[in-house]
C-alpha cells in the first residue's frame, strides 16, 4: 500500500507494506538484554483447576503467563509517569498518549566519546569509564535537518554490534548517556519522541536524579509532579536495536504501543522509508 504525505513544502511516498522494526524481540526464558540487575523476563504455562496451558504437557492449547520488567528487559517506551506520581492528574500513562500513525523521524548514528575529554557536563562529575553523546556531535549531524523532520529522532550508537540484543548493562559494563547540553539541544529542536539503543538516556549510577529524563520532559529537578511546561505527550524509547542495513536519513515512524495503564510498556517502533516525490508528481496522485 502506497501513501503520499505532504510535510511543509516537501512531499513523500511511503510504502506501508515495507516497514522495518527496530525493536528487540523479547525471547522469554532465553537470551535477552538486561539493565539494572533486573529479573529475567519469564513465561510459564497457566495451571489452574486441572488445566495446563501447554500442548506438550497434554493441554488443549498454549496459554502462557508472562513476567517481565518493561524498563529493563527489552525495547520499551516511557512516559512522564516514569518520574512523576502516577496518580497525579497531569501524569500521562501509555494508554493516554495521542500519537499520529506516522511521525516524521530522522535516524542518525553517533559514536559516544570519552566523557573526561569533553567540555560539556552532566548533573554529576564524570567517571573514568563514562562515555557520552554530546551537543557538539548532535549539532553537527542535525545541522542540515529541518525541524519538521524531527518530531521523532532515532539514535544508533557505534559500534553497532548485534550483541546489543542480549547485552547485560551493569556497573562493570555501563551504558553511554547524554550530556546535559545534548539533552537541552534535543528539546530546543522540538523533538517529541526520542528513540535510542541504550538502556537509559541517563548514567546507570546517577543517584536517582534522572536529570536527562527531567530535561527531556521539562520537569523540575526533584519534582514528582508535572508543571505547566511539562511535555506530557513526549516519549522516550530505550533498548531499541537499529540494524546496520538501515541508513541514516529521514523516515516516517509508527510507534506501536499496547494500551497499558502504566508509565512504560514494551514497544515496537517501525520505520518506513520516505521517498521524496516531485511536487508535480504529488499533485497528480
């Protein structure tokens, strides 16, 4: 199915049958990514009143019970409910997000750099092992990208090895993260939906400050409730995996989410190629 999309003065053709998922398949009970020493994502057959939900054990059908932590076991999307009181009337849950079916989205690739060599900073002093994504890097890569192409931004970190699909991030192998200036720059550019292949946009051991999350959602330091400037419909998606076959450039994003009444949920971001179309050709369709 082909659709034509007009975005400001530019026109694109999108083939909806050729989307490319950048989610990590969550393989319950087997290899999977892990963050913050969370329990492994597990599944087991339902067993009740003589019924067993496993055809190999004689059951009539397979009915699995699942146990997982959306923040730590795989690709997931977060709302401001991640850092705000979840019973606050201004806190957004996953089911309350109002997402367009196709979001203008840009994909870039960045190799995080040693933090101690940077002039930019973070809410806490850098450690020797810290690697960061900087405003300088983002500015260089996004300098020619129009703001209307940045409703969503996907960042692939380099090197991009396939072991990201089952990597364990901990204090011995911590994740890279963003500098304060880098996160401020993303907000200034108007990015509403940030997708990264990192387990967190903040440092693993950040004393619970989650400063980059706060900057992205425009929530005051240490506050647990939203304010009038809070970006309540913005999302952060972490632990994606962007295959090397996908080239940097402009796409349309379909961010697929379940109707969870929760601050986060497993998600499947799908990228669609955006083929530029001449104005005359667009008008004829």
